[in-house]
C-alpha cells in the first residue's frame, strides 16, 4: 500500500450535493496531477466524468459502445444528446426515444 499507482473509484458523486461533488472531483484531479496516479473512474454523471478524465468508455448494457479521448467524446452528437442533455431542434428538440444512436 506504499505509494500506489492506481486508484479505483466507483460512483464517487453518488448521493452527494453538487458542492461536495465539485470538491471531490477537484481532489481527484489534484491526485492525478500532483501524484501522477492513474485513476479508473466509474461514474454516471457523464459531464463531470468527461471533464475530469483523459480517456473514456461508454458502456450500455455491459458492453463498450464508444471509446475515445474525452475531448472527442464530448464533441460527439450522440454523447451530447443522450448523456449531456443537448438538443438539436428548438427548446424541446426531437423526441429522444424516437432518435436512434449511431452506435450498435
């Protein structure tokens, strides 16, 4: 346990207030940068996970459907719509359940 090189985190934001989530992820980023520690983060809050991580995997029903740098994932129209809440057309946009994802 002396000087670990990997930190595993499973849903560190679960059940926390937005202020605490912000603080926790600030600490996670600092641990990564200052200590050079790799971090495996499992998180359903896609926005904060993609803002924090360098590389991401999108899982659906237990399988990887997308993986890339977080910068590229955040620019993906599917990720923006299905995980970040962005809409293409108007305030209400197209009905989500009618739109198909581009991955299979």
